[in-house]
C-alpha cells in the first residue's frame, strides 16, 4: 500500500473554508476525529495511506493532488460545496 505526504495546512484550510467540522469529515471518510486533529496539527505534513488520501479528497470535493501540494489551490477549492441534487426523484 502506498503512502502519501499531505500538506496538513491545506487540509484544515479547505475543510474550514467548506464550513465542514472535523466530526462531519470523520463520518464521511472513516477517519476518526482524533486522527484528523493530529493530522491537521502535524507540522511539515502528515503521511496517510493512499485510500485515506482519496477519501479525504472525495469528501472535500477536490482533486487529491491539491492535498499533496502537487496542484495549486484555486479559489473554487475554498468555497462551500454546492449540494448535489438527487436525480432519482425520491427527494421531492
């Protein structure tokens, strides 16, 4: 299993810009709140397994390379995520 170094300041910046608490991100990714807290406070970046990187990126609705620093942050990465609409008609 591959591991990736993420820029933890980006994780926190994007999460807070998206107005997402650690508890919500934890539920969406399966990463505990405690792990997220430690990860966000790690100076110099944190190392996570590949599947965790992709779960975090998916939950934050960003490409994974933004978390690793391989892609630059864009203004659209710092705004709230627009809610996805249900296309099945079950939600009214």
